[in-house]
C-alpha cells in the first residue's frame, strides 16, 4: 500500500510513519482493498474524515490539525478504525455516516483502539 501525504501549511493528525505503525498492528484484511492511502487536507466529495474510492482503491484520511495532542490522536484513531471497518463491511462512502451505523463498529474500535494508541505512543 502506497501512502501519499499532501502538502499543506498545517500538519495532519497522522504522519506517514504513524499510519505505518497502525497498519502493522491491525489485521491485514482491513487494509487489503486499499491500494493508496492519502493523508489529505480536503476532498471535494468528503462527508466524513475517512473516505474510500472503491474503483480506484484510494482511501482518504482528511484530518488537518493546528497541533497534535493525545485527544486529537485518540479521535483520529477512532476515525481511522471506523473507516477501515466500513471498507471491510462494504459500506457506502461519500455519504454522511448515520450514528446507528457508526455504533455497529464499536466492538472493533473498543478492541483495537488501545492497541493502536499503545503502538503510536511507543515510538
């Protein structure tokens, strides 16, 4: 999987290395359909932080930040885990995610959130 970081005057919630660290601890099946992972400032059709273009195999993580802190990192990991779960469940992207649908991913999030945060904070 290729990771593309867009140029921006702001930083992003994740760096390339942080995505790689998370990728290394999660099951490969959650990344299997992603050909390119774009860390971006925006996307014209985005409705959520994590979007996925099935045809092109491109995931977009849109989370520019002024500064990084533990709270932002935790929310970013949650958004990433929701997005990866949506890819796996073949959810429709570029539409607002309903709260009920978001809740269906809570078991996956609760299981992997501490693992991902530990991986990020060990670096």
